[in-house]
C-alpha cells in the first residue's frame, strides 16, 4: 500500500500502473494542469494584443510610416504577433486536452 502525498490516503498500485498519487488526486492534478496552461496562454494573448495595439496606435497616428519604422518598433510588432498567435494556439490545445480529460457522465 502506498500513501498519497497530497491527501494522505492509502491506495494500492498495480504492476502496470505505478503512480505516486491516488486516482482522485491524479485526476485533479491533470485538470489543474490544463487550467493553469489556459491561464498562462490567456495572459500571453493579452500581452501580444497589447503590443500590437500600442504599435498600431503609433502607425495610425501618422507619427511613423512602416518604411521609416525603427527596428525596435518592428521587433515589438513581430513579438506581439507571435505572442498573440502562439497564445491562441496554446490556449486551443490546452482547451482541447482539458475537454479530452474530463470525466464523461
């Protein structure tokens, strides 16, 4: 018999499935993992969107044309786009796995 480090409950493990956590705590850890990843990717989306909006306002105001933009401004625009698109991809992937690991009733 093993003891779960999270809840302290004793549980038995089979030869094929060696787990440190009881089945209930293992399932909760999986669900928390996907939720945490969705939160992180959501923050990445917001950060990328903020960078893009800041750069867009500089271009729209007529202060800077795209041909005369500084390399820092262009790098900021690229990083904002990568953050937005990467965040959307990661968020959708985490959402998919979150739905996949939910218990079906």
